[in-house]
C-alpha cells in the first residue's frame, strides 16, 4: 500500500484565536511598539496587568517575543497592519 500523501501544514497555525477585548487593545498598542509602561498609561491599568495580558497573548499566539506576537497576529488576521 503506498504511503498517504503528506499535507503541508502551516507552522502551528491556530484556526481561531479568541482574544479578550483587553488583549486586543494591548495587541494593537504592541503593534505600535509601545512599552509596557506606555500601554499601561494608555489603558489606565497597572504595568503588572499589561504583563499579565502579554503572557496570555504569547500563549494564545504561540509567540516567544513581542515582535513574534505581532507577526503571528498579522498572519492570523488579528491585526490589519503593524503601524
């Protein structure tokens, strides 16, 4: 019996990533290259809260850095563009 054809899978693509409204807001600001402190001020939350949401974003997007998270979000259609 011949081997089954191999299907090329995209690298760890997540079919649907569900982000909270706060995670989406942080992702938008992350794409604008704001620091944790700047994001905290913009959203009127503490810097530790921003770090918590970033940790969750990295997990949901399977990202290991801020830039990686933005790239993954672009690929998954969660961001229109990184400006």
